C-alpha cells in the first residue's frame, strides 16, 4: 500500500529565501507525481506534474524533481514571496490502481 | 473552460439527515474523482469514475455513501443518515485519462459539510 509523507509539516521563512519542500513515497512503482497548492478553506491548485520518465519539471519560480529509486520528490521555490504562503501537497499515482495517494502537506508561511 | 465546479460550497445539516453534493468536471475530462479532506490532512480517495462507470471505491466509502455519474457528465455524492464524523471538505477532481500529461488532476473548490 502506497504511503506518502511530507517534511516538514510546517515552515516559516522570511521573504526572498529559497526553500525546499520534501515528499517521500514508499512504493516506487509510480506513474506520476503531482504537486498542489491549497489556500485555507479552498480546493487544490495544480502546480507541477512529473511523469515517471522525467526527472524534473519547472514552472516560473517552482522546480520539482523526482527520484523514483529513492522514493523522493522535492519542490524548490525560489525567491519566496508572502503570496506563496499556503499548504503544499504532493500526490503519487501508482502504476496499478488509478487513484492518487496524498501526503499530509507542508504549511508554508512567508513573512514580509 | 470554466474548470471543475461543485455545489453547494457549504452545507450544514443535522445528524441523521441525507445530503447530496454535485460536481461538474471539465467538459472533455473522462475521469472524475471524489475525495474527503479533514483539517490538517491531505485528501483521502473515496471513489472514481471513468465516463459513467464507477471503477474503484475506497474502504472509506461506507454503505451510507453512494456516488453516481449518469451519462458520464456531472456526478453526485450522497451521504445518507449523516453522522458527526462525516464533517469534512468533500473535493471533486477531474482528469483526462490518456491525455498529456497523463491523468493530471484538476480540483474543484470543494463542499464543506458540517454535521451538527
């Protein structure tokens, strides 16, 4: 059974810092891994999706990497801004079954 | 493309009542997922449809829960005889199976259920 964890659970940084959020999964037989952002009381916004054949994806100040062999994905945020404050979730789609397994999220606060 | 929509956004009900939620996916998406999310946790998978067929159900989906997707368009999630433990955010997502990138999910705003 796939399990997804995220470290740290919460993170507070001053504006302008570069930061890394971590996502670990127990079953490396994943098809893709998707990163989301969630604002309080809202739905999820897709940030990046990395397919199993890819090593990384980039969008603006965001870069996500995937290492299936070690069961890890990282989300790198460059030059953080107060508007980046949100909860960031990763979700793994397994090769078998077709539903996503989510991590518990990392709550990020970027202080002005 | 207006994205995934859900209705209602908020629902307050008394224990024992039945509630029904609706999800309208992105129009060309053939897969539709339902998740439940409680405070401080990631979404937990409940069930998903490919077109009108319900292909998988989680053990979390007790007999009091039922979902439909008639004609492969919108979907409804019904909870019968609600319990206080059903209080949560119910999220709907849709994706294009076989699309590029493969099965990227897009979420609606959610329906927040409070059972008194």
